[in-house]
C-alpha cells in the first residue's frame, strides 16, 4: 500500500468507512501480534495484548495529522500500537493488580481438604501454638497478638506501656524464634 493510498484509507476510516478500517487492521495485524506476543505476562494474556494493539491503532487513525507530520502513517501507527501494548503490560505488572492476577475464577471450585489434610493442618496448628507458648516471653506473646489484630507499633506500645522500639525489637525476636522452630 503506497503512502498516498494509505493516507486516503486513514481519512476514510476516520470518516467511518468500515472497509478502510478493516484494510488498515489487516495491514497492521502482524505488527499488533508481534508486540502482543512480546508483552504477554502474568495479568496480561495474548488476546488482551492484541486488544490493546487495536486500541493503539484506532488512536493512530483518529490522531494522525498528515499536514506537517514528520512520520508516515505506518511509522506513527507502529509507535501508537507499541505504546498501547507496553502501557498495558506495565499496568498488568503493577502490584495493585496482583490480587486479581492470582485469583481463581468464580466458576472454579476449590476442593475441600480431605481428612488426612485436615489432620496434618490440625497438627501443624498445634505445633505452632506449642512453640508460641514455650519459645516466647509474655511480652512477646502480647505484642504478637496485638500485631495480628492489626494494631500499629505505636498502638501496641501504648497498650503495653512500652516504647515503639521495644515493640519492634520484640516482634523481630518473635519472627526469629518462630522461624527457627521446626
């Protein structure tokens, strides 16, 4: 497709000509697929990345300026496609999406643990409670319980009449003691 016929197709697509838009999509599909393949990551599958590439192409069609433009439409569209796909990958990689990326679909059922697994879990809980009782001091136990309730170091320190640094030290000792306990 020559630059002149490409410019005509862009103008036609911008005006609502579906055939012109389809021709542009067909032309840029290999570019979209190439960028989409490179962008696949946890939270962004291939099909979603392709959709983002389409959005980049649509943006290029709507915002391309022929007069005074430094680049051809092909160059401009390729950059728009790449930027859209890269932005989607960057967004998918953000920590705020972690919970959704690791979530199970609603239609999948989680199997309930069997009797053996329940017995093992019960024994592990029993061992953890036993090690908390035997390994931790009274102050460390109180600090751990308040921390597990979601209180800040300052709130724990106020409730236990200690300094925040003493609470921090106690919780560090708790982690160290419980980590080395079998």
